[in-house]
């Protein structure tokens, strides 16, 4: 008698146990979530609903939608919100964030710059998130999403400390990165053809959107790259444990995310030293009446 590596249920000595270390329920749920991820064109969205709706992905999408709805109800334009309005709801901005409002590093991941911005990001999150939640597990998925979002915010503060930043794309790129390395290195018990198709779709998603961000003005590619790099690292560190028993995985993940947290703290200290000048510069502009971005 063995245990399912995803949920811990006992697996009887049947054909499931002989061919996979997943229980029948997890195999069925994964089959619904593990379809190739669309790579940047709405016309390529999946047409068949998955039999399982991962609760964490539903919750994250719901939080983003609720924040956007609150913005609209408060009078923010659904198409062209001002910088002051974005800042009022938690967007990132070097003079504020590095000046002490550190919570913006996280809250900016749930604020979006207009209807098209949130629609595209939530479409990507829905497709990537279902797969990530199924492969990584709920809590590992939450921690990965959060860590990559923070990394994207810090990268944006480092490269563009004077710009207002908002959106979930850094966290979404992080999920793509984590899936790429987890699928490539993890030796998961699924058909090679399916894994190869998923990897091609994920690589296409990352490549297409990085190129799009590089050629279209106004897109903060530094947040994308920051989230992607941390996601690739997390996926690589998780890969060897994906087939282990839940107890062993949890111990490994606790240690790994402690290291990730220490890295993010160190990165934050580095960003503060490199870009902290923007705080004093903003104060000088305010005192001279040249800057009016008060939320």
C-alpha cells in the first residue's frame, strides 16, 4: 500500500499504483488542469472547461476583481485611472514604498491599470494558476505566487523607482517560471508528450510576452523578469521533491521558502540602497511644487 504524492490518500495495489504514484482522483483532476497553456492570444484560450476549479486560483482572481470593482465604485475610471487613483488603492511608487510604505510591494500586485490590463492578466492567471495549483499544491502555489510578485515589485523599484507600478504580471511570470523548471526537472509521472507540449507553451508564453513588453511602451518588463527569475529558481528547488511523500515535501518546502524569504529581504535592502535617493528627490520636488502625486 502506497500513498498519493499529491493528497496523501492510500493507493491500493491496483493498476493505478503500478503505473503512477497518484490516486485516481488526483489523476483525473490533473488531467483537467494540465492542458497546454495559451501563449498570449485570446483566440487560443481553452474551450473545454476543467472538471476541477482550484480554490486558490479562484480566490486570487476573485481578490483582483474585487479590488478593481472597488476602484470603479469609488469613481476611478475603468479605462484610464490616474496615477493618484492607483496609488490610493496600493500601487507601487518608489518615493512612497522606499519611504516607508513597504506594504505597497505586495498590494501593487492586486491593482490594475484599467479594464484591459486586468482582463489579460486574469486570463493568463486562470490558465497558468490552475496548472500550478495542481502540480505544486495549494500552499506552495500561494507562497510561490506571493514571492514572485514581491520579486517583481522589487525589480521594478530597482530599475524604475520613479514610476508608478501595478499589476499581477510579475507574479504570473513567476508561476510560468516555476512551472518551466518544475516540469523540466521534476520527472513527473505523466506522458512525455504531454509534458513537452506544456513546456513549449510555457516557454512561448514567457518569450512572447517578454518580447511584447520590450517593444511596447509603458510595460514594465523589469517586474516580469524579476518574477520570472525567482519563479525559475523556486521551480528548480521544488522539482526533486514533487514525487516525494507529503511529509518530506513539507519539510523541504519550509526550508526552501525560508531561503527565498531571506533572499527577498536581502534584495529589498539592496534596492533601498540603490534607489533610495528617489525618496529625497521626491521631497525636494514636492517642496518646490513640481510634483503632485498625492494619493
